[in-house]
C-alpha cells in the first residue's frame, strides 16, 4: 500500500530519527553484537545529512558525481545500514536482520564493495577521516581537469562522521593539517562529540581544545550544542557548504546511548543492550516493542525528502557527460570505470650509455613518462621526492593554487599518504606514493586498507636494503619485505635492474586491480643482458644458467641478483654449475602452474636464497634454514661495502658460503 502524498511541512523528523535508532538497536540485539551507543547518540546527525544535504541517488548508488559520505567511526555500521535502508538504498530487512552474520552484506564494520552506499572500508579509527581527505583532493583535481569555462561538470562534497576516537588517532592530525593547507573547502567533518571513549570519560586521556586545534590547522569550526536538534545540525551543514577556502569541522554535542539507562557512559559503547532497556527506549520513542517494526510513513517521508532534492540527478549527470568532447569523455569514463587505458609501449626509456643505472633512477624515468601520458595516474612523496626520484617536472604541483597539478607534496606523513592514495583510487585514479622502505612501517595501516579494498595503489620504496650504508640501522630495512609480502592482496616487487623495473611497471599496469609495492635500490647497478622485461610478470625466472644440469640454484632479488651471478661465475671456474633465479615477486611466482615452477626450480636440485633481508619470506620455497643466506638482525652505520662484508653479503663471503653448502 502506497502512502498518500504528503507535504514536507507535515513530516515529523523526530519520528524518522527514532525509527533509524530502533532499527539499529534491533540489528545489534539480533546479532547479540555491535555498538548501540553511537546508534542512539548520532542518529540525528546521519538523518540530517541524508535527508537535507547529500547529493545521492539511492537507486544508482555509484553515480560518479555523487556526494561521498565516509563513516570513519566504522563501529557505527548499524546506524549507517539502518539509514541506508530507510533512505531507499538496495537493502532489505533480511539484510538488516543478518547484521554481522556469515556472508551477509551488512558486516560488523563497513566494507567497500559489499554494501550499497558504503564508500570506504572503515573501522580502524582515523582511516576513514584520512581517506576522505584523498577523496576531497581527487574532487578538486577532477574539477580542475573537467570544469572548463562555466561548465561545472564535477562538483561533489565529501562528508565524514567521526568521533573522539578518530580524533585521538595521529593520522587525523596529519590529515587535518594537509587538508587545511590545501584549502579543501568541500570536505566537511561531522564530529560526534560525546566525551566518552571505550575505556571511560575522555577526561582521562583527551582534554585538548579540539576546536582550536582545527582552527590552527586552517579549518572552519562550527559547534552545535544540542545533538538532538536536527534544524541546527542542518543549518550547520548548510553553512559549511558555503565555505570558499577552508574545510569545516562541525562539532555536534551528543549523548552516547541516548534514551538508554546507560546513556552518557562507556558501558553503552560496545555491547548489546538488555531486553528491558530496549523496551524502555522504544517506549520513550513511542515505537512498538516488536523487533524490526517499520513505520511506512516515516520511511516514505525520508525517501521523499531525498527524492525531492535529488530528482533525476544521476541521469542529468550522464547527459552532461555525453556533451563532452570525445577526448574528455573518454578520459572521464576511464575515471568512472577505474579502467587502466595505459599501454606500456608508450613508456619512453633511454638507457644510459655506460649501461649502468640505479633502479630508483630508472623508476623515475618510467614514472615521468607514464604520468605525463595518463590522466588517471597521480602521486607524490612523503618529503623525499629527490631521493626516491618520483618528482615529475612536466605536470605541475598539486597545491591550493593549482589543483590541476599531479605532484603531491604529502610532507612527512607516510600513513596519511597511503590513506590519501586510497581516496584517489576510490575515485578511479591509479595513484602512487613514495618513501624509504624502512618507513613503510609508518604506512602499514593504510597499506592494509589498500589491500582490504583491493585498490590499484602503487607504493614506491627506495633505499631497500642494508646497502643504504652510512645512514645506519634506523634506515636499513630488514623485516619490512617480509611484513609486506605477508599482506593478502598485495604484490611486492624487488627488481634487479632497469629491465626488471620496466617489467614491474608493465606488470602493475596490466593488473586489473589490487595494490602493489616496488622496492628499489639506490645504488648504481649494471643493466644485465640476461634480465627479461617480459618474465617479471611470472614473479621468478632463470636469469643465469649453465649448459649442463645445475648442481645448485641460487635464488635472489634486487641488487643481490648481481651478487648471485658473480658468485655463480666464480664457482664455475671451480667446476660447479650454478643456476641463478631472479625472484622479483614471490607471490607471483607461487601463483604460476606447477610445470613452470618445477622447470625453474627442479625439486631434486638444492636451492639457496641470497637476500639481505629477513629469512621469513622464504619458508615456502626453501625448507632448510641453513640454505637461507639472509639477514635476521639489524644493520649498522658504515660505508656500503663495509656493511656488506660485516654481514656476509660481499662476493667473497657469499662464494665461500655457497661453496660450502653445495659440497
């Protein structure tokens, strides 16, 4: 039965808010798991945003020019799902009833590509906020690219709901600082300010003046003293949208667990409510105490408000796209589909006359070529453009005065850099970011998010081994390769020379999805005649071989490939036939068919790994640890050759070790 048409002035907004609350706590009760505090406390915020501001089309949740909403406080997923259902997204009551259950589309924390209307995988606090900065940056870059003359083709706001926990995480300091510097005025953060965290009152751990902090970082700050006041919340969002040169933080003072007997306490944060408490809450809201009871009027009214504001919004945008010139239309469709329309043959690379080059220098040349030729590729550095060779002269700098630039200065903010790259990737880009391999530790939370969402983000790391030398143990990676290789959905490449660097970029840009890591030596290395661009995609291949059946196989990565080949040549003069296998990507090699693997690494032949990094990457390939010439201790400060000799990675030491192992 369709409800009779109503005028907006007849709508009881409080009833809609309470209906969202009721559904949320029913979901948590059904699952016997969840976070009711935010459902009861922040429902008016989400309602105000969806009913009166978000530019959306629930029937077409992914239309490109939509506003983005990121639930940074991902533990509030029940609130988000209830709101999406009420707003008319393709969810049904069964989906809500299956909250947090196996294979449901309503998981415990929001997951990208699983639930219609969820823009970002969130849960690790602060990550949603930081990713939103990347989305807001992408919007500015897209607008600079496509909004020509008076045409406002690309224009969307990025909204975030975050709480005290988000703002305690260090990544939000990084994110707010850069967002203010870049004047991202289409970024609006709704701060669910209730003075409670999981362990108790925030007075025990978080007493700073949040408003002054954001003001000092170049933000507007608006305060709504009553979190139940939908009119004031709505006006605050409207005022934020009028900002011309600053992002906005709207602090909404809420009561966690509103209406519960536990309201205002940490006890209501993260566990299902007692049945008696649910009954009492519903009595206060004048809702029948029957789980998942829906008032059709409240649902129709909510959807009418959205429909009246956003009528035909996605179809109008599609018509605008059709009016673009053919080249612009093709490029925009690439963004909209996330398509990699890049041909690796377009790479311009001129090898040096002396046939020697640092892999990081080769990478810089290739990157310069592909960034110039592909609009969807953008990136930058965490304050190490020069040593990582990732600055592209011809494409300009992304700044508050030039959003069309493609060199992003992330500053010394590695974790934020990863989150921003994720934000760009969620808008159809193929972004990259660079720092030293050791500092990938600072990025791990964002890298994990890239992998969870299977986003096409490329992480470029130079200074990839103890051969960094004089900078010492703090800058010499040991365990990082293993940590990265252990990450699901993440491919880690360590190329040996210029040929393999080209092969890595080809492999990455031929992938359909998923993040990748490139680790690069800073040292000048020979460009080998036997390295093969096309073989990199297989993860491992024979780079040096003998005419007779080998008596042993050396497996190496990166600059250690050169050392392994030298060792093999020396041992040949002693009558030992040694094959060398370059293994730029273990995960790729292990995904090949068994015939190929057995051809490269015959089962009956002894195998020895040479890699100046943790031994723990190699257990699936070499089962006897004594055959691993690796490094399970930290390095030291000294010239490269001295460091290599100290830890047994000079050619003389390697020759002796390999010879003894193969006797």
